[in-house]
C-alpha cells in the first residue's frame, strides 16, 4: 500500500514520502521491521527515518479497565515479547547493535522504553509526520499511549496510514479496536479501512490498515465494527473476575 502511494505520480503523498517518517510500535526481535524495510527498499520507496519504539523488556501491565479477549488473557502477559530475554543480551547497547545489524537499514533508529515514559514532549520536535504507523503492541493501553502521543504532536496527519497487527485477536470490545474507537471520538477522526475483510475474522493474519481522512470532524467515523452487546450471563461472569471476550 505504501509503495503504491509513494510511486503513484497522481498521489498526494508522492512528493511527501521522502520527507516523512515511518513508525513501528512494538519491535521485539526486529523481524517484521526488517521485512518492511526490505519490501520498501525493493520498491525504491524513500522515507526519512524509520523509528522503532519498544521497551525491549516485554509488554507492560494492561489497563485495569480492559475487557480482555481470551487470546489477550492467555497470550499477552506482562513481560511477554522481551527481546533481552529472547537473545540473552541484557546490555541495551549490545542488544540495539544486534537488532540493527539484523534489520540492516541505516534509516532505522530506536526509541527505548515504555511509551508513557519514552514518548516525551522533548522528543516530538525530532520526529516528522508519519507516512505509516505500524501498531504491533497487542494491548489497549500501549495502543492508546502510542497513538494519542502521535495525534497530540501532529505526527499522524491526513493521509497517514495506520496498521493494526492484532486487530481481531484483542477482541472487538478491547485491545487495538477499543483504542481505535476511543481515539476516533476524542480527536474527531474519520478513517477509511483499506483492507476489506480484515475486521471480523480472528483467523485472518492480515493487518487492518486505515487511512486518515480528517481530524476534528463533527461526525467521527472509525470505519470499524462496534462491539456486540454482552449477554446478561456473561456480564455476571465478568463481575466475578472473568472478563467476557468479544
């Protein structure tokens, strides 16, 4: 999708691609980051900097209000996807060199830390508006922190593409879908889903990718499905400590 837009002469993004930044929230070992940079290089798509944002210590604690899907509760525990543990490298400079060597792209730079600590006001002037934002952070809290920071600092702009790697797995009531809906309302966003069929199928491994059409709209539109009502018996179960998945 990025290559198509940046290579198309009639695309509004064409002349801006080389001046914009790319962002990946959730780097882990760098595997998907490497795949993305290789694909763009093969298409001769230019961009300024590719920022990889990660704690490199695994997932944070999820927000207490989150109604987690069964997949989220079972697979995405605090500390999961710890790159330091994966490589048995606990010095960050050494870990950073290892992942950068693997990714092998001079445009890549890392922002280390949990997003509520690393995404600072002082950092924002260094960053450029996003060509593409890859959200691969699994959790509601991380998705909210990453995208709200980007919107606050005008780094997500009209035309930016935002991809959600774990859209179905987090459930319709939680995870990335909940964050997307809440931020759409907060900022008055209007989106266009450009990957038809990605929204419902939990077995679907494709990203859900949205193009931002407007900010500050009187009638926000997430271009997504609203959560189904929770049956009464599931609400009772949830009150006794087990969140209903959707």
